[in-house]
C-alpha cells in the first residue's frame, strides 16, 4: 500500500484509479483484492471492499474530520456514511491515553 501511494502521489481523486485517472470499478477492485489476499496467504473471505470504506470512514472520524469531509471522501450523498464509522471502546481508550 505504501508503495502504491508513493507511485500514485498525493493527488486529488479516488484512492484507487487507473493511470488515466478514472476510478477503478467495484468488480475490478474486488478481483484485485482477492488476488492480493491470496498472494499474502490471508483468507479472502474475511475482507471485502467495504472493509476499506469502514476503515477510511472510521479513521477519518477518529482524526476529527467533519461529517461533510467524510461524506465527500467516500462520495456519500446521505447520512449513510455514519453506518461505516466503527469506533470501539479500545479506540476511545487509546485516544484518551495520549
């Protein structure tokens, strides 16, 4: 992931996109995710594309991004993004311990 981000650069737009700048499709992403997990020896049944949306929304919320920023980042048009934010008691404890 770090190598991909280094090659991609810090540009605007979707995190995963084709060289021309078009976002990758859900099906393309799913196939590539499954291949990567298989290569890494991880159970691909435990990870789905939504795992990334959950992780991104949760991380953004924990870092203090506004609701509008999270919606824009995930291209949500409604309040549905709130279902993706998964802040656990462990997260709350670690944020107050610093």
